[in-house]
């Protein structure tokens, strides 16, 4: 340690102030621990709040309004052509972020969590050095690593501020509305941001290396969205690889290999959405006993412990579902374990949502994964064309499915595709976590007319008592 450098001690050091980090810091403070939270950002919230979940959902909500206004014409209400003010859109996004970030600052202060700005590097298993900070060294009893992840660039390129080759962060800056936009990757980031730009007026093309969009999501849930995207995107090219990206003053020259008519094209901008990598570089992990797996993620147990007894890890940096709500639960588990409470990440159903129109949401066991793993299942589906509420909304393309154990009738998984699935999936999460049977869901009265009753009717199919669809026995 250099003479004159400031140092301090803390019971718990949290590195990273995203959903996993601040949830851990807040829970630990509530349990009486002395907590210091460090991040390079000015305010807590992480990528989710400042560059991901919140700004993307802000724009997706606005794109949904544009779509609904067009759909209303078939119902007898006609709005004028929308006038898009990019400055106002960015201002609204920033207002939303500021409100939430300031709320986290207030909560940190009220809980007594010390928030420091700086870049942390482990010097040992109980000390970090802070770069670009007033305090140079922090000695801790325990630490929670919540450093997150970063977008993967296309090989041979990099994400430059203001560049035409964009990450999701660059796309959400909304510098302009490009006349043509190519999206690399058919995962949730690609389809969500593609939906936003298409609604704002860009000609959006999407290219995916695999033979389908949203790999890993049950195909019957994806189909309604795929049909919708075929209508609003310029092209969707599956089984297609991008072999080269070359940025210049006039656009981005792109070379394709695969099932595509024109293998050489130029786009105004390109969004690269091909995945994320754990943020573990340049953190001094080699000075600890932390182990990484073959993909660079931190290895943890069910209590979020790393192989270093003093250090825990949560969120994107440990892999699995890269979702804010998963990170939040992991952060609370780590804080509780450190505080001496019995706690573990033993979740059966992590919900996932794709915020497009229609939305897709699922939790628990998926049908495709069950088939792959030879798990015995019984599946029933309730198409939303039989839903009174979906019909009134002009949204009959949805689907609700329930996956059960055929021997016990215990609910193993739930999936939905359609409007507002983001909130509807929670009933499925609760059912799985509580070990509910299909009968329990079927006999729970759902209000009519609502989209939630599609879950009740899907469950009733197992009992042969569905009202708005013929049971299999009756069909036969």
C-alpha cells in the first residue's frame, strides 16, 4: 500500500450495483451488516436500469401504442399518422431512468449503504484496490461479486460510440431512425429492439444462424410472434451466417452465407445481438481462489458461494438465465447466507418474458426440454381464439399451455403467447413453486372475461371440464 493512500474496512463489499448487487446490499443492510457498494457508474441500477431492461421496455411500450393505434382502425377508430419526436422520446426515457436511479440512491442512503464510485480489483481474498476513486483500498470480511456481463461483438469488430455497428446499448441511445437496420441474432434482444425500430419506421432485416427464432423457447409459443414479425420486418433470414461486416461513411457492408437471395448488402446500421459474456476481466480474480468455468462464468453453489470462502457471486457473472429478477433473488440469498441465515437458491420456476407484440412468457419445464431429457409429460393448450377477452382486444393469436406430470398431475411448466403475458405468467410461477396440481388451477375461479381465465381453461382440459373448447374425448 502506498503511503498517503486512503483505505477502509467493511463487513460486506458488494462489487456492482445492478439488480443483483443492490438487492444484496439492501438485504444485507436490513439484516444489520455494514455494507459498502462499489461501481464505476454514477448511480445504482446497472445495465438493466440504465442501458437495458428499463429503456428497452420504455420504447417497447411506445411501439405497442403505435401498433394499437393502427389496429384500432379495424375496430372503428382511426388515429392520424404518428409524428415521432426523437428528442422527446429520449427525454422521456431519461426521465424514467432518472426517477428510478434516484430512488435507488435514496434507498441506499436510508439503509446506510455506502456507495463508492470506482473500479474494484482484488488484491487478495479480503482486499480490493479501487481505481479512479478517492478511497484506494477496502478490506472486507465478505464480498459479493455482481459485476454483470457485456454484449459480445461480431468477430473482427468493436462497438464504437456513435458507430454504425451497434450493441443493444447503442441501439437504445436512439441516435436516429435508420432507413435500413440489420439485426444479427434472433434472440429476445434482437426481436425486441427490432420491434421498436420497425414501429418507428426503419426497414428491419433480421438474420439468424439457427433454423428458428428464440432458440430454447417452445416453438408453438414462438409461432404467433414469428408471423407478426414477418409482417412488420422487411426480411427474416434463418439458417444464415454473416461472414463479414465492414463499416464505412455510407453504411455497413454485409456479406451473408446461407439461405438468402442477396449475399452482399448494405445497411445504414447493424445491431449485433449474438449474446453476452461475463464481466470478469481485469478484476484481479487470479489473486483469489475463485474458479471460472469453461465459458468464463464464476462457479458458485446453491448458496452463491464461490470456491473462495470469503467471496460470493450473483447475477450474469455466474451464468444461467441472464435476468434481473434471477440476479435479485441470488443477491438476497448471498446476503442472507453471509448474515448467518438459512437460505439457498432453490427456485423451481424462473419466469422469462419476451416483450414483443405478442409477448411470450414461460416458466418451469419447457415442452422441448422435457422431450429432450425424456421427462414424461402431458401438455394441454388453450388457443386464445376461444377467449372472449382476447377477441374483444382483437388479439386472438395467443396461446396458453400447461405442462404436467402425467402420473401426479403436478404442474411442471406454463407457457403463454399473447398480449400482457408479462403479468399473467406469475400464476404459473406460484403454481409450480407451491407444487399445485392441474386440478388446483382448474378449480380456482378466474374472472371473466379476462386473459387470466385461459390458464384456468387450459387446466380444465386435463379434467375434461373446459367450457369454451371441446375436450379430447368429445372430439373423438
